[in-house]
C-alpha cells in the first residue's frame, strides 16, 4: 500500500517518458532532447525519493502506534519494518523511470527476463534466507533493501547502454526539457492519482478499521486477485509504445487493428484466470496456503476482487487509445466522475459490510464504464469501433468460458488433497483457456494461418 500511495509523487512522469522514447523511435524527437529529458526526470525522481524516505521514516512511530492496530508484534519491530519499507518503496519507484525507458525502446524480452530475475530474488531466494539466517521482519526487509539496490543499479546500466551516444558528454539538470511535456504529464498525474485513490482507498480505510490479523485475510485475497492485473500488465506495457509509434507514423488502420487484436489477446489470458479465482476461490486459497480458516474467511473477497480486476483489465483499453493519440481530456473527465461515484460508494459499503462491501463496490465501479463511458471514448477517437469492440472482441472471449466455469462449479467436485486440487484447478484453467481461444476470431485466424503454413511446408 505504501508503494501504491508513493506513486502519487510520480506526477505522470514515467508514462510521459515511455511516450517520449516511443516518439523518439518514431522520428519525432532527437537523441539529445531525449537525454536532456531523462536527466531532468532523474533529478526530480531522486529528489522526491529522498524526501519520501525522510517523511515516512519520520512518521514510522506514529504509523505503528496510532494508525495500525497491532496486537502481538513488538512495536519496535513494526517501526523498523516501516522505515525499511520506506527505503524499498523509494528505490522501486525510482526503478519505474528506468523501466519506462526500456519499455519505450520495446526491449520487452530483456525486461521480462529481468523482472523474472528480480521477482525470483524477492520471493523465492528469500525463503532459504528466512530458513537459515533469520525470520524476523527486520531481517526480511533488510534483504529486500539489498535486492532493490541491485535492481536500481542494473536498470541504470541497461538504460544508458540503450541510449545512443551524443557529442555533449556532460548534460546538466535543466527545467527546460520538461516544459514541452508538462501538460501531458500533469494529465497523466491526475489519472495516476485517481488510480491510487480508486485502488488503494479500500485498503487504507480497512487498515484502520480492522485488526491487523483480520486485515491479513483481506489483503491476502486482494493479493491473489491482483495476479489478474499482473498477467495483463506486460501486454499493456508493450502496447503503449507500439500504438504511440504507429500514431506518430500516421498508421491509423494498423493502430486500430492492433488495439482490437490486443483486446482479444488480453481476454484470452485474463478471462480463464479470472473465472478460476472467482468460481473456485476457496479451493484456490486452500491449495495455496493449506489453511482452511484463511480459505473460508477470504474466499468471497477473492471472488469479488477477481471479477472486478477482470473488468478493470478490459476497461483499461480505451485509455491506451487516448494515450497513443496524446489526448487525455476524456480520460481526465471520466476518472473524475469515477472518483466522485466510487469513493462515497466505497466508504458506505465498507462501513456497512466491511471487507466484503469493498468487494461489491469494486465490482460496481468497474462495471459502470462499459455501459456509460467507454462508448463515448470510442466514438470520439474511432467512430463505429465500440459496437465491434464489445460484440466481436470482448463478449466472445468472455461468454463461453463463463458458462463453462459456472457449469464446472455446479457439477464438478474437486478432491480434498491440496496437490490434487491444484492439479484440478490447472486443468480447469486450461479448459477455460481453450474455450477462450476457440471464441477469439483473432486466435482462430492465427492458428489457422500457422496450420496452413505448416501444411504447405509438409
């Protein structure tokens, strides 16, 4: 949650950097301008990171003693953990700038391998550290600080290896390079702020309402549901610079075709996982944690957040279109309206129904754009697109897997063994994925083309 709220300080600068790198590759700016912009952004990011660390460390004691409802953990351990979290969050946030540059250059294979290596270090290699060194919260977060430092250094080296050389060796920090992108950046900043408020307000409210132990059930369910957004993020990250480059080149037909194909691809990836989590939440949590109490307490929250995140992943596509066009006016208005509706609804639902109410509010908030706002956005940028997008790109990939998941939930009984449940869930996921592929016109065309090509060679 600290990391998400820290993103408010980004001010839209990371997405702006992605777009400017893509424009550089499309011939819209030169390398010296790009390097000056990067240097300006580095100065801002480092300064804000240091300021953020100082503020969180200064407030660590108040957070531990006045905000969080700590029952059993020693207060000193909680304070130390929060201070270390501040350093980790600042370093990871700084990494976002360099990831944006690499993303803009579309070195996505390298970035994928790097992200995999970092995730392995964070979540897998830490296990032997905990087993053989120390299991305290302080030791855990100290380990994560070391990983974050290595991550920043490695990304910095990669970014400067990608940038073409210029005659001007020393580029000083200047405000001037930011002037040309400030309007676009502030638009992104507002949407980023709305995103943080929308996705983190429930966690912020519940963090002070629930005991820390009960809050764990909620955050565990939300964490599992967030895997849906993690699955769609790499495609979204690849889509933004490519669509921006196409728009800079004037390839409108190719841009719309890529937009629709990417929608189906994301649907094929996220729809099966969404319905596995939504229709079999207790089995998923039991197979993962082996704790029946966690599985029962968190199951309904997982269902609600999984469905909400599935809707969010698909509803994000019109934003990609606006980003590529460099016109975020409708996005700003839509986010403002979304915020005005969602926050009061969320506060009421949480006060009335606790963490389950937050889940229902999350679904409702992400369902509204499909009926109200997305048609307006599509009509503004590509007339006649919305009906084709919904009926040909979204609905076919969703309906058949949903019907199949509903039937399997009603008529299939999974075994009690954790390993057998895990295997059963994988089989169900593969079945839903096959249904999604069979329902996608783009996927069928790809498979048919590949099959015909192989047949012709034979």
